[in-house]
């Protein structure tokens, strides 16, 4: 059970990390296009 919870936590952290990278890329793109 503990291993399963750790696996779910890892998946959630990976999702948040990918989401943050996407937002950073989006900001850079907007600055490049409209800045």
C-alpha cells in the first residue's frame, strides 16, 4: 500500500513538473512573439 501511494505521488509530481515546464515555454513564446 505504501509503495502504491508513493507511485501515485510520483506520477502527480511528474505531471506538475511537466505542467510547469509547459507554462514556462508558453511565457517565453509570448515574450518572443509580442515582446
